């Protein structure tokens, strides 16, 4: 069978047919359609937003701040917007992840305390078996 496949592939090259390799993602749900420059629409919009923020800050602060510092300000201001387009964690986008962190750490902080509970004794509380077993 293996020899037959090798013969067929050799014949296909001599006939001028070039085999095409089709790549399929291991996880079909990870597929993203690329629209602009190999980026998805979400990534492109967030990258565009980051560029607009950086350019706006540059022209707004160029007379106030020196040229070395304004570069750092533009990069630091554009970073969260660029991160928003490309960040994923466990299938969550940046804003879903940020909301989950805020909920779990700030809104619902709790201290988990372990308390052992004797369910058997609780079940026999109002039973006549309690006197027979002498459980307190």
C-alpha cells in the first residue's frame, strides 16, 4: 500500500500536478479570519486605536515634554490598547479577563476557612439511635 502511494505521488509530479497542503487547526474553535494585514478585525481595530492614541499624545505633548520622554509616554499610553487586541487567556479577551480579575480580587474578596462538619452526628441529632450509640 505504501509503495502504491509513493508511485502515485511520483506520477502526479511527472504529470505536472502539484499536491496542495491544507493546514487545519488542531482546535477548530481557534480559527480566526484575517482581514487586514494578517490581523483579525478585532486586532486591527485595537492596533489602529493604539496608533491613534500614540499620535494624538505626540502632537498634544510635543511642545510640553522633551523628545526622549514623549516617546516613552506614547508607548506606555498605547500599550493597553494594543494589549486589548492581542491578549487572550483561557479563551477570554482582555476586557473579559480584566472584569474577572476585578470581580474575584476586588469585588468579592473572601477568606476561605475550612470547618470540619460531622454529617453523621448531625443526621442522628433527633434520632433514637443517638442514645444507643451515646454520641454527643
